[in-house]
């Protein structure tokens, strides 16, 4: 037999052949996708607890099966219950109008009574706290710079429980609590693990910024709730379309799902209810604060990219043209027009009354103005004028504020915000009678430091995993963070605050969860690797929980000795 030279096997110029782009990426950690069945790539199965775990806990097989089946909802509901108790505990304390509650609590009360915001007199907050029934709702319209949905939500709590701190914080606490349930379910579906889903929810439950914002009547928690719900709807839509694709693909003689270019490129998904729901919910986000519009745009693009991935996985040779022909127009119609229609409906109180600010602008001051648009109805021209004036106000808001911050500093907690502060003497307002000197009582909008600092590393891991492992989950998390954070870099001259970051706080928790899952180790790891991973990850999670407990007095307005308060001021910029 003639021996074959190495050159004959690899070609004489093998060493000179440039590596492919996956080959170049391997030096940064890129690895080829593992061999997984097409069905599992389209519809990944959920992970189940190991039988060894149940054996160690001495749980009978029948009980273990029931626990595994119920845990998908039982675990998230348990996390949510604990988080809800924490958020509703002494919700009416401090009994004060803290920070921007002075705007939104009163605007919400006026909306529910007359359909538009009123022009409240100055220094009316103390009268409201003493006897809200003695304070009439002003009929003169007030100039407001945010859409009405968030105030309608806050006002519902006031309608239920009265014009008092508990009433105007109630629905915000509901939104904050439900967002934890939503995140648990999103995490479970994204990571295909009930444990990791519940961990993501638990991290959000113990984030100081989310906790404080869930107990304060501001719009940002309502915005965060709608954004997260919209993201969850799109994740459900992704799973729904991939199941439809898997059901349409052919199966060979052995019952194995096979890719098919024709099916992958021509299948029409029809009505997609979850994407339509996302359009409505993201429209409510946009109708709460305008930065919801950026998030709507980012999520809509992300959803289309998911469609490209679905068709490519199913065997499409030209997935982009297929998506452009089959999916792009339905995706646009299901999100953008639906969101704007939702936004318009949210102004119903202003539209169906006659005394709102600028409500009659077109028929009075706007007569003869509007150029070629004078044929539009007066209400539409008036609303457009109002929106333009609000836009001008928002982009030119540059008056200095003690607690304003640059968005670059948010991720490292450069400048948190004190919503409430007082210095009670010993024996007053919860200050222990044996305290030497005075106490400090503060509500500080500060993310749990160890969680946010861990998120800095988690974001780097997520970006690496997205770029070099092509992991869609990492891309989705990065999109959620970027959509809530990046737009503020366009307005660095504007007066902006750290608490705006609560909108992307859930996605930071997903990033940390994904990093913790990597620390624990992939399924099939040897016992030594898994033990080291579990101990390391468990230590990090416990430190984060401890850190939240340590800062608990600053999140709840609990009176503590001034020296104890000073010990918690880890950075000079926190004072």
C-alpha cells in the first residue's frame, strides 16, 4: 500500500489558507453549537431537578413529580408573595409627600375626578396630609409633561384607599410586586430553568432601587412594569412561532424532525396574539413616559431578528428575504400602529372634557395656524400642539438639581437620590430613647450595591456570550438594558436622575442570573466542578441578600443612629 503524505490529506497550501470567521472567533471563546436535535433547537425542553436531589432530600418519587410539575408556578408565586409582603409592609410610611410624589399623586387624584390634571396651589401638600377631604380639586387646568397612563394607575389606588400616602403608593407597589412574578416567569422561559427564573425574581425583589421605587408614587415603576410585560409577551410570541414552525416541518421515517427550506421560507404564522398583546402593553409604556417609545422600537427590531433566527434554524437558505416578505409588515402592524392607538386612547380623559390644558388651543389661539394641516379636527391639532410643547420642555430641561446624575454613573451607583430625610431626636419618630445624639431617617433610592456591581461583570459576560457564542438569550438581555439605558446618553445636558434606571433593573437581574448559571456550571459537569460552582454562586447570592438587609433602614425610612447611617454611606457621592 502506498503511504499518503500529509500534503495529500490536507492540501499543499493548507497552512496558508486563512481561517474562517468562526475559526478566528475561537480565540475569543467562540465554540460551534453542540449537536442538538432540530426539535430541541426550535422548542428547547425545560430542565428538571435531578433525581439525586430528590433522593438526598428523601422526597418520594410521586411527591417529587408533583413538586416538579407545580414548581413552574409555585416557585414564582412564592417569591412574589415574599416580595409583596416586603413592599406592602408599612407602605404608608413615611407619612409625607416624598420627592416627585408632589406632582403625580395630585395629578392622579384630579384625573380620576375630572379627567384632566388641575393647577394645584403651592404648599397644599401639608393640608392634604392633614385632611384631604378639605382640599378641593382645582378646576383650572395644570400643565403636565408626561402622558396620563401612569397617573391613571396611581389614581386607581387613591380611588380605592383615599387621597393619602398609602392610597397613592398602592398601585405602584402592585406593579412592583407583579413585575417580580413576571420576571420569574420570563427567566424560567428564557433559561428553561425554574430555579434560575426564581433566582432572577429574588434578585429583583432584593434590589434596593426597585424596592424603593415600588413604594413611591412615581411613574417609572409603572413604566418598568409595562416594559417588562411587553418583553414577556414577545418571549411568549417567540416560543409560539417556533412551535408553529416545528409543527409544520417534515418528519423522516424515523420520526426525526428535518429542516426544509421551502417550509422555512414560505410558512405564514398568521395572527400572533402575543405580539399583538406586546403592542398594546408597550403602547401603555409609551403612554406612561415618552422614553417607552425607544423601548418599543428596540423590542420591535429584536422580535424581527428572532423571526430571522427561527426561519434560519428551520432550514431557510435566505431567511432575511423570507422575513421581509412574510413577517415584517405583520410585525409592524402588530406593534407600532397598535402602540400609537393605545397611546391615543390613553388621552381619553383629556379628549372628552373641555377644560384640559391646551384642549381648546386649535379653536382659540390656534386659529389660522397649522398651515396645510388646518383640515384636521381641532382636538387632534390641539393634542399635537400640546405634545410639541411637552417635547420642547423635556429636551430643554437643564436646570440644576442636587441629585442629578450622568447616565454613565448609574451602573456603578455614582449618585443615588434621597427621597426623604429627617433627623429625629432620641425617643421621637422611632429613634431609640437611649440614642446619644440624633438619628437619621432616610428613604434612599439606591440599588443594592453588590447586585449592581456584580451586574457590571454580568453585562460584560452577556455581551461576550452574545457576540462569541451567538446566544439569543444574551442578546435579548443586552437589548433590554440598552433600550432602557442608552437613550439617556442622547440627552446628557438634560436634568436626569439615577432612578430612571429602574426601567432596566430587571434585565440587570437577568444578566446576573445568567452569569450565576455559568458559575454553577452546565448540565453534565463533573461533581467537583459543580460543587465549586454551587458554593461560589451561592456565596455571591447570599452576599447580595445580606447587602439588601444591611441597607434596609435606608430603603424603608427606619430611624437609626447617625453613626450607623454614616457607616452605610460607602461613597461620598451618596450623601
